[in-house]
């Protein structure tokens, strides 16, 4: 429970869903969904940063400082290809192969069990956040769908965590 243990994200989910339940205007409900995407994007950025920093800290202080400086440039738009190719593959082929293998297994498992791809949900969440913040467009999903995407994105964070574990 990496992403879902983020207290601020849980508070945002609670506040947005309870406010949406009292709201009759669909535009305001979609706006709440956009704010929830922003909260999820911040939590995702924090989780990814923490995973790489923890990994780097085990390697060396110099590597940890490098990774910390590298992650200062992010603005909560951490796409899957950035996680896989830009970061995990650069720190070692074995970690990248492990991530790709876990991604395939988790995707198959989740599609069979929940009829949902957690990596697609993660990508959608990042894209919705970006569109809401930079293009000022409302997410094309219901609030329930956004919340489900957040919970499905936990599987992506777990894959990253396990792929970087020794």
C-alpha cells in the first residue's frame, strides 16, 4: 500500500466524493474530479520520487544526490515510459526487465480479475491531471472512475517498488 497510504490523497478522495454526493451540477462534479486528479498526480510523484530515492540511498550517497537533483525537475507528470525507460532502464537492465515482467503479469491478472488494466488507469490519471491543469479541460470520466483509477494505480506503484527491491 504505497500510494493508498498517502494521507493527503485519502483526504482528497473523501472530500471530493462527499462534496460530489451533495452537488447536483455535473460541471462542478467534474471539476471535483479534476481536483482529485491533481491530488493523485502529486501523490504519484511523491511515491515515485520516494521509491527511486530509497533505491539510490542503498547504492551510494553520490547516486542519491544525483537522483534527488533529477527529481526536482518533475511537475507530477510521470508517464509510464519515463518510469520504465527513462529511469528504471538507466539504473540497470535487471531492474528494467523485472519491471516489464511484473507489468505483464499484473496487467494480465487485473484484466482477468477486475476487467481493468492498472497501467492504462495510471496513464489516464496522469493525462487527466495534465489536461485539467494545463489545458483547463475537465476529465472525461466520472468521479467514481477517477477514484477507481487511483486505486488501480496502486498496482503500478507496487510493480515499481518490487522491481527496485533487492
